[in-house]
C-alpha cells in the first residue's frame, strides 16, 4: 500500500514515510492509493474478535507485511490498548431503545483521541528504534512532534509520547480557551521531553502555526517534525477500528449474528460531534471499506462551517459578524476550518468526474485511476488556494449530492446542548437510566435525535434503524457545561456523580508551561529551539 497527497504533488510514500512526515510537502494530507475492500466472509470471521484482534485485522489491510511484520503490529496494538480502563476499550452503552453511546473515553486522558494517540506514540518509537538500529553513520534519528489542541489532542498526545526515546513533543493551546481540567492534564506532565506552549490566540491560529512549521523546509529538515493532529494518517486509520467494534458489539447485544439477513436488515447511523472532521472521516473510510453504515451525521456546534457546507455548497470560514470563532460549551469543536475535510473533498472531487465513481480497488494501478487521482488533486489544490486567498470556495451541486449519499448534518446551540444533558440525566422514558453526557456528546445526541425525526428514522431495532452516538470525552472534563445543565437536578453532586478519582487534586499539581505572547512564526520557532537546547539536544 502506498500513499499520496490530496493536492497531487507527492506520491509513492510508504506507510512509514507518510506517518513520520505527517503533512505532505505540498501542504496536502496523505491518503492511501486505494481503500481496501474487506476480506470475503469478514462478518463471520470477525464477529467475536476483541478490539485488539479487530485492530490487527483492519490495520494490516493498510500496512504491508514488509513494512511491519504482523507479530510486531500485534505487539504494538497490545501495548497501546493495555492502558485503557475498560476491557472492551470502546464499549457500547444503550441509553434508550435504539439509541446507543459508543464510549471512547476510557483511555489515559479520558478522551477519544487516546485511542489513536496511544498507538501513534508507540508507532513513532517503533520506527525510530528501527531506523537507529539500521543507521551505520552514527547519526541518531529523532522526531520533534508539533501539535495544536483545542483541548483533548494535547493531553492525549502528551500521554502517548511522554518519555518516548528520541521524541520531543510541543503542544500549542490557545491560552484561556481550553477547560481547566484539559489545561491541567497537559501542563502537569513534567517529563523532560514534553513542552506546552500557551499561545495568545485561537485554536485556528495554533493549527495554522503547525502547518506553517511543516511548510518551513529548513526548520522541518533541521528538527524532523512529526504530526499528532489528525492530519496524520495513522490517527484516522486507528479510529476506523471502533466503528467496526460498535457494529459487532451492537449485533451481539441484540442477539443478531453478523452476516445474516437479520443483521442486513439493521441500518446503523453514527452521529459524531465534529470539529476537525477526523473522527467522522474514520467512519467514512470504514464505510468505503464495506462497513454497512446507513448515515454518518456531522454534528456541529455554532462554529458550523461543515453544516453550512451541506446546506449551501459553500465552505467558508466566517461564523459571526466579525468572522471569529465562537466560544461555546463544547470547546473542542470551536474551529473555523476543519483540516481533515480536505481528505473527504479529494474523494468527492474524484468521484464527481466522469467514471470517477469506478471502484478504485479494482483499477488502482491503472492509467485511468492515476488520471482521475491527479485531476482530483488539482481540484483540491485549487479549492484550498481559494480558501486561503478568499476565505471560502463553492462546489457544484453534484459534489454535495455525492457527500449526502452517506453524510447528513445538523447544528446544535449551547442552549440545546444544555437541554439534552439535562434530559438524559432526568430521563422521562420508561426503562431509561440516568446518563451524564459531556457537552460534545450532547451535541451528537441532539443532532441524531433531530435528524432521526426529520428523516423519519425510527430509533428502534424493530424499525431497522439504530443510532450510535460517539462519546468523545468524559463529562468530568467539562464541569462548567455539566454543572450548568444539572444544577437544579435533585441530588446531583458533580464531585460524587461525575469526577473520576484520577482527577482529584489535579488542579493543584505543579505545572510547566511556556507563554507565547503573540501568534508569530519566528517567535514560536525560537521557543521550540530554546526548549530543545534545554533538553540537551544539539542541532
């Protein structure tokens, strides 16, 4: 399996090269040359696999045995998910008939990003150790990981990379725009190779700085930058696993055997709280591989660039009158530009061409496929340039129509978010237990229920449709929203009912953070180099 850039100028990368580079040299994102089909009889063969076993099967479709022996892959998978608190890694919980929560917050930092970043940290270390074993000149291969976070990516990356040999990690977060728990999770990690930069600006500013640094060839060549944001293909790949896990777990819970007519009659709809589009993009890849998903619901807060795209065909940054990102109760989704959307745009551009919808698996080595892929790269590069120059671009009706074959979208306000948190803690439905939603998951649940009604999807197995909402974070990480929603709930006690023991005393621990007083590329480069020298690294 080889990898190419969404903008068409970089081709023929191996999995290792794509992962270690993170961002393509032409500014695009890496995608596989083709999306592999699932093996014959996969439903019966995989029906009873554990999360770890399922991960090995899926990841091996994208990672050639020559690049990583299967035994090594299994070892990395086992090490990565041994850190999770739940035996199923990503369990599925029913909160109402036909409505289920895929809990993705059982990793070290209580956020969905642990699922991928625990693996990515071990993957970086694996490739570096191999390169250093094979090096004959005495050179030591190192990686300087640079990331931006709106809250959860930072702590998940730090916990995945702390104390990794020959890896330094720099995480930029917008000062004052992440929750207190999220900030404490990042800044209380005092390992020598971990550096937190508190930037005066927004998440989009931090994300722009990451892309700028990767585009600075001299700086990149000097420090060998690595990416942990979802621009890194490995993040997307690992996240596809829990869509398949949810499918099999739900079938088992319903007493339905995979691959039977009864299983085929069920329609699985996944609602995903969406900011940077990486989590739901993983669902799209799972769908393209052959997962029987009916709809992928893009659930946004009031920073709704993605919702507006599906409504108007226009992808534009502006949200408020001043064009600035809005601060909401779901801060991890407070993003104006969704980086991973570029990957979807590539597939939409490719499929929108005459014969573009042909099966790319069957003809992925053909001249026709190469021409289609090159044209898609040119189209995406043009759209991205227009976005940079003008702040927006518009696509043809046929492009959005192609997206709507699998995607639906809804926007949810803060008031609606609070109402949903309250409704599920004080259930009115018979047989429904109280469940505490974090504000991001509440956005996903609100969108799912709204669209289920609007599209006449009955939320009941006998009606064939099932709603699966991805719970992207533990509610304890967002005390402001949860307490605001439940302050009048009889007997509610945040400390007792929500806060895990791991968070007790976290806000009082010693911290280390470097303030960055303005969004300035040279200033950030200077800070990174100063901190590297402090680690004793020569360059």
